[in-house]
């Protein structure tokens, strides 16, 4: 028996002073799972539950949505040979949403299966891939839409098919990785004509690639990612709230240095390229670059005490992340990312 229980509770709120609008959301839930080894099969099974509440208030009005989802799941990893591992699993989910604006209740349920493999083609090359199908029923809306948009009474659940194929190549201290993916969501849910309804088909194609090298006390890596989400052939925009948006190609570089056994130093640089492929009527998104650094010191034997210093956005860059709603004329426009963020930390292990 290898049982694990996770409990969580989160809350967030936002106040728009110019219009006296307030909105907030809270979630709590649990995940209970167990792992068993049955011969060459490693099986994980369990159940999870999540309860969500969203509230919106403006002068003279207030609305509240309440939703929850319960799921049962099982996942099997089967070591077929010394070189090939297969995986298969499924989960069944029950969705329920009570909407404050319309007073209606919605419910959906369904099965979400998956298949995967991992093949050591040679001592240096690993190939991996898989397919997964997932359903999603109605969930909490964007909080600032709760007073104007209600769910379509005939709304259908979203069904997503996700495909992935990747490779990892290792030669000495060198590691190369690449992964390509395609995601296709039928009946994706979003805003249309004053209602939250099924809009069409959302397809996303993309890939990631990376290179890393380790020396005795220094490691370095560089990764690149690209994704192209399209709704019925049109690039996603910031106006597709509740679905997603388009972001520029992203580069991430890491450099880690351990001058002595008790000290770690590091730097991360992230560059998002200018996004030029945009939907009609939307502006291009400017690129940006951000740098983070850290230092950690473990002065006691056994690494019981760790002292850390982290500086995020080292050069105090003001920018809007590409995934932020960015229309400056809209009252729901996103906020710029945090400026220079300096953090001191201490952790002690008993």
C-alpha cells in the first residue's frame, strides 16, 4: 500500500475602484490515491473532488456561481520489456454548475481515456508519445462576465483529443530533447451573442526543443517553444476569454553554478518574441525579455538549514505577459507583471 491524500484551499479577489466592481473566487478540494505494484504493472487509482465558487458585485447587483466536479481514475504503467513501457488509463468525471445570473443548473459526465508509450530505441535515444481524450463540463465563468453572460441552456461538454510525440537523446553530459503536439477540442466553450456557448473547433499545433550540458559544477540549458492555437482557422486573441490566447515564441536559458558544495548560484533568462500572427482587429504583441537570479547557502551539515536570496525581474522591466488580457481601453485589462521582486528565505529540516 502506498496511499497519499492531498487537501487544498485557495482564494483570490480583485477590486476595480473606478467602477466599484468587486470579484472573487475560492476553491477547495481533495485527492485520495493509492499505488500498487502488480508484477510488471504499476497501478495508480483514486478519486478527487473540487468545489469552486465565484462572486461578482457591482452597485445594486450581486451574482454567485457554484460548481463542483468529482472524478474516479486509474492509470497503469506496464513494463512490457526492458526497453518498452506502455501506459493506459481512464477517469470518469461528474460536473455540476449552479449559475447565479440565470438560476439554471447544468450537469455533464463522461469518460476520459489515455494511451502512451516510452521506448529506449538505443542506449542514448528514448522515444515517447501518447494520446489522451478528455471531457470538460460547464465551469465557473470569467468573474467579470458573471453579470452579463449566462450559459446556453443547450450547451454541450467540450471533448479534447491530445497527441504528443517526443524524443530524448543523451550523449555523455549532453542532452537534447524535442516534443511535438497537436490538441483538438470539439465544441469549445466561449462567448457569443451575450451567451456562453459552444463556438466551434479549437486546434493547437506546436513543439518544444531543448539542449542542456552538465560540467562538474556548472550546468547550462536552452529551450524553445512555439504554439499556434486557432479557433475555426482564426488565431486566438485576447478577446477569447475563457478559452486562451496566442503568445509569441519563447526562449528560456538557464545557467547554474556550484562554486562549493554548500552554495548554489543561478540565472534564468526568458525572451518572448513579438507576436505578429494575430486575429483580425487585434494588435501585435511586443516582445520582452526578463532575467531572474538566485543564490542558496546550506551552512549546516546534512543540509538542514537553507538560506536563499532570489531576485526576479532583475532589471525591473515593465511588460505585459502575452497571456494577459491587454486591451488598455477595457476596464478588465490585465495588469503589468511584477517589477523587481527581491525575496529572502530560510528553511530548516528536522
